[in-house]
C-alpha cells in the first residue's frame, strides 16, 4: 500500500514506518522530527516562532499539499496533525479525505474529546488536568491550556473528524477509553504502542554501586508530566540515602543521546499522570531498566497481563508515600532484578513493532474493504 503518515509523537510513526517499509509498503512520513529528539522523517515540517515563522509554515504546507494525494492510507498522528488552527486543519483534512482512498487517526496526545473527558466526566480517576475534582498544578499555572482544547472551534473540528474519519487506532488504554465514548466502535481498534525491539537489546541489570536514577526533562512539559515534582522527591532521597543512590537529569537530548543515558541507569523516572507506560517507559523496560511511570490496573486489565513490572507512580498518592515507596525500591535489589526481567517480557508480549504494525495493517484492510463493499452496494 501507499501510505502517508502526517505528524509524529515520540518516534511512534517513525517506528511504524520503518517496519511497514520492511513489509513492502511505500511510506512517506512528514513530521517536525520531534524537534530536539531528531527522529526520522522523509519530509521535515517545522513551525518556527513568531508571525514570520507562522506565515512560512502555512506557505510550505499549502505548497506541498497537492502532493498529498493518491494514497491508499493517510494516517494522522492526532487531530492536531499540523501546527495550525482548527479552521485551517479542517480545510486540509477535507482535502485529504477527498483526494485519498482512506484517512485514519492515531489516537494519542490531547484532543478536544480526550481533554473534555479528563475535565468533565467520571471516566478517569486522575489526569494531567484533574486529580479527582481538583485542578492539577499544570491547570493552576496555565488555565488557558485547558480552555484552548475546549473552545467551540476545536469542538466542532474534532467532532467532524471523529464522525468522518475512516478508522482510528488507540495506542494507550486511556485513549481507547475516551474515544469509545465519542466514536463509532466499528472504526476503532486498540493497538498498544510500537517499540522496535531489535534496536533495543536487553542487558541484565548489574548493581555494583549506588542506584542510578535518571529523570528526562522535556522543555515546557515539566509541570504537565510532573517531572519537576518527582525530581524534587528524588533529590531528597539522594540527600537522605547518602551513597545509596544518585540522581541524574537529561534535558532536551536527542533520542540517541538520551538512550545512552538511559542504558547507564537503573531506574528511569517517567511521568506522574499516566495510566499506562508510554514510549519512554517501554524503551526503558526493553533494555532491562526499571520504569517508574503509569502502571494502573486499567492498563494491565486492557493488556490481560499478570506481571506488573512498572513501578507505578500516581498523583493520588501523597509526596511522602511516593518517596518511601521509592526508598524501598532502591533498597530491594531482588525487586529491581525482578522488574528488570519482567519489564522486557511485557514489552515483547505487547509492544513489538512487528505485532503493532500487523494490527495497523489489518485495521486498514478491514475498513477499506468495508468502504469498497458499501460503495459497490450503493
């Protein structure tokens, strides 16, 4: 098939594109290369700051848009698949829908319906926007972030996309849980996140000194992901457990440089507000390191998994509880070794890119066949 992938988050589409090409598909990936992450892309499309940057970005999009036609599949990373306002996104989406055989949506990251469910419904016990009914630190310091997703322009555009897109792939349980409240279930499939295991060789954990804790910090996302809060807790432990642990930070590194830091660590602190281990956590477990991230019961239930290797972080726990649980983990070498081995098993079972690419292929073929049959019957 001829496939166009528009946008990428944390190497998701780039990972899929590589595997799909191995399977004989003709794939074109357009993205901003994750900015500092420098992930793979066939066409780099990045919006620079300021009015002039916005004008140049829109001009480049409109210049290249005619070439985005004649594809069997167009896969959008998110309703916000380009850095444009809802009105322009809707116009471009409608052109893509008209000029290609099918358009699919990868459900990941924020969109109008997901944020609305985080804020207004009882679907989630917590999220980046709410802890129970209370605003998170992110919302308290930047309320416009929440409001922006809930405005009428975003609501109308996202509803149009959800109603007319051919199909959608939810890559984490929380995105699937939300989408099923707003989208025809026949369009939707749960996939899990793809991880390229061949390039992430497992190395057994060795402990011959202090436990090395790594915290990756992404610019402008420190509060949203809870990483600064978690860094403070880890720094307290470093002071209290002299010589038993050391804390390192990795700020805005390329993916390859970050993976070097990750492999040289024992525990990798990911994020506070997730139900599920996302890309960073899965890569951590793939190479045999311990991931401190989302690992809620909803995640394990979705995957029908009995082993629980993620050291689960939750904003429902207070600061002292998180710190004391981390202290116990640092002091328990047998638990660290167990989590290292089981983490690799979990990723092999549920996240191998070969398995995920197969789910994407099957869903594309199923929906395209249904559409063809309906057109023939009509």
